[in-house]
C-alpha cells in the first residue's frame, strides 16, 4: 500500500494510493478498498521543519472568456502574471448546482437580517426639538402642581439615581392632569431606562416619542437615543422599523452615517435597491461603517447584474461593477495597509467575489478567491463545498473529491450537507466508476428517505407558530443524539434572521428577570408592572415571528430534500443503465465495453511542499487540502 503525505509551508498533505471512501449511513463511514479502487489522497499540514513561504498571489487567474481583471488592484501581495487559461470544462451531466451558482444571490451583508416588524407603541401627544442625545433636551417651561414631581425626577436623574427618577417620571407621564409635562417625562423615562440597561423597555418609550414625529419637543434626542439602543441590543433591526419612516430627517451629526447605513440595509431587505444605493452614497468614506456600506452596495450591484445576465450571450461585463466594489472592500480591510480592520468582512468579500465569478463561469478566478479565505472560519467551512463545485467544473476531480473528503472527516460529523454525496456520485459517474457511484447514491437515498418522512411529519402537525417555536427550541435544547433530524433543526436555527429573533427573545427574558434584582420600591411600582406586561407582549410577538419563520424554513428544507432525493434517483437510474450496457457488451462481445485506463499520478511536489507518510489519522491542520485521485477511469488526461 502506497502511503505518503505532502507538506507545504504552513500545511500538511496526506497521500494514499488505495484509500476508498464512500458516504453511507454514517457521514464518517468510509470503506477501505484495494488497489482496484485506487484513491490517492493528499493534504497539506503544518508539521516539522518549515520552508520559505511562497509569495501571495495578488490577482486572480484569467478564465477563458468573460470579463478581465485589473492586475493593479492590491489584494494583499505581489501580483504574478496570470497562468494560461485551461480548456473549457466538460458539461455537467446532472446534479444540483452549488449554492454559489448563477441563480443564487450572494451572501447577505455582514450582520444583516430582515428586520422584525412590530406594531408601533401606543402614541401620546407631541412638540418639536433637536440636538444630540443628552439629558437636557428642551425643557418644558409651563408650571403646574406636578412640576415639583417632575423637578424631583430630574434632580434624581442628574444625581445618577435613575431608579428613583424613572418611577417619578412614570408617575408624571401617567397623570392625565400633567399633560404639559408629558413630553419631557416620556423622554426622561426612556433615557432613565436606557441608563439602567433596560434597553427594550427604553425602546418602547423612545419609539413612542419618534412615532409622534417632529411635533415632539424631544424628537431629536429620542432619535439619538434609539440609535444608541440599536448599538446595544443583539438585533438592531428591531429599531429600524420605526426609524425607517424618518429617512429625510437631519439626525445629529455623530449618528448620521450610522443611521444612513442602517436605513440602507433596511431598504435592501425590502428589495428597494434604488433607495438603498442612494443612502449608501451618504455614508462618509471615513466612517468605520463605510466598508460594510460598500459591501452592501456590491451585493446590490450583483443582484441587479443577475437580472441582466444572459449566459448564452456571455455578457459577463454586467458583473464588473460588483467585482470592483468587492475589491474595494478587500483593499479597505487589508491588514497590511488598509484603512479599516474587519477580518470577518474581508472574508465575506472574498467569498462573495468567488460566488460572483462562479456565476460568471469564471471558475479559476472563483477558486482563487475561495483559497483566500482563512481556515477554520465559518466562511471557510461554507467555501469547501462551493469550491468543490468550481473544481469539478474545471475537471479537477482530484481537488473536488479532496474537498468533499474534508467535509466527511470526523471534524464535520455534525455538519448537515447532503449535497456532498450527490456531487461525489456525479464525479464517479463521469469517470465511469459506476459501481462506486451506485454505492454512494444508494447510501444517500437510504439515509435521507427516512429524514424526509420525519420532516413531513413535523410540517403536517398543524402546530401554531408559538407551539412550533417551543418544539424547535426544546428539541434543540434536549437533543444529544446527533442524528440527521437534529442536524436539520440545527440548520433551521442557524438561519441568521431566526437566530437574531431567538436572541432577542432571550434578551427580553433576561431583562424581565433583571427586575427582581432592583430595589423593592421599584419592583413593586406601577412602572415595573407596566414594563413586565409590555415585555411579555413583546416576547410573544417575537415568539410568533420565530415560530412562523421556523415553519417556513422547515417547509423549505422538505422541498430541498425532495429535490435532492429526486436527483439521486436520476443518478442511480443513469448509473444502472450504464452498468447494464456494460454487462450486455461483455456478454455479446460487441465491442461497446468502456475501457478503464490507468490515471497518471506523481508524488513529485513543488519546492514549497514535502512528501510524508500517512498513518491514517486525521489532523485539524490537514483539513481542506486533501487531493484524491482515482487510479483509473474513462476520462482523457
């Protein structure tokens, strides 16, 4: 048995000439085979002596056809001349496109989620005002018997006693005879609750001020307060619903860029791209949010390009504005000279560049950008399967199988990604390895048919949104089996929008529990009783949203599974047909039998790699660098 591993600067490479791996009922169940099954696996890893690091590439390679690249754009290293373009890849015989196909939108902007829309709080009466968020605002000058209580509340707040101040302001606000002081008391109460870190309670009263518009004396300072609240809650989009109706106001200067960016995101998730682009242009290029605004603009440009892209005419130039915007993000966040530091956004920009180039059939450039994503990050895990498709489209089957092999290691046992098996079976089919293709696809069908039945059972249970929410989250909390159904539920919970709503619910529950730690005169006050009631109503609203979203996601997952299983049956039918043709050719001697030819393989390595024995163990620093080469097949080399 030939066993070896390669090493490169910063990584290991495993090679085995006889490893056969098939995804069966267990995502990590691999079959060991003989030389006739002929796998060669390789992986880069970090061990033993180091070699001189190779220069980092600066510009992606140029694919045959499509738009060109600006070689002068600095993406983090010296720019080598682009390699020669490969011949056009073979057509894909069957199987699903990757998540980054031309029909898929790129990843949503960082920290993006569709805003949760809640009914506005009950409105009282209003006035006009301006200024930054502060305690002062615009003082009310009218006098009455309740002015003493208002003054006492203001005195307590100035002395940093917001516990007493909030109770006094609530009493003034709820006294129908103190109408002249309601506006001031309403804002002061919101300000006090913010200082007490009761953010959702503060948001209730700040929203009440905002809903009254410019007629409220404390409108401007309440606007600044809401922007501050959006920075402190886990889901800033709960604030945007109210702010979005005041796009044309002139906010305090220190909050202007943040408000414009937030409103741009809000418009994006409402598919109002024109408004989003207009708001993005108002974000200062010196503001820390500018790279995110530019990234959002790139995503919008890509979405618009897809509507004008025609694969038949190969008008790839429609993607150039999006590519240029994404390169700006990469350069702005370059740790070696960029103006801003945001490694997460930089990885997302690389991933989106890879997806845009895949959509434009620029597969070599797509792989270039996928390789830029740092290992062991969320973006890197997502990129493994997507880049496997890009490698497949370039006929680099050894690389594609190696990336799928990484996802099949024990490190990713809990990752739910059924499509990896479909792509694996397609690659075997392309290489006329029909027995292996059949084994893989049968394993997929046997594994996921029962899962579809379980998901259908959940979807047909007639649970309401709130009951669905309880089922999903109690199931998630109690789950310890690590089964496929548990992974489906984990996948549902990994949805960013649902996760944010869930975290908002936890945040509200935590705020309610924090009331118990307050002084007894506060916990027994009418204010505390009112806040508990308001928070419970808010929690139920978010629970309904989360349950409805979970129901939608589970139905989508049922559709996905049905589609994948349908494709699996098609692959099995094609594979079985080819096997029968082979058998008939062998029996009749008609000369139609497909001859499997040995594939060339060399253990020679570049200067920055070394060859090491493989002892059958998995190492974290090997992940993502395997290369698995079939020893024989029917494809020309």
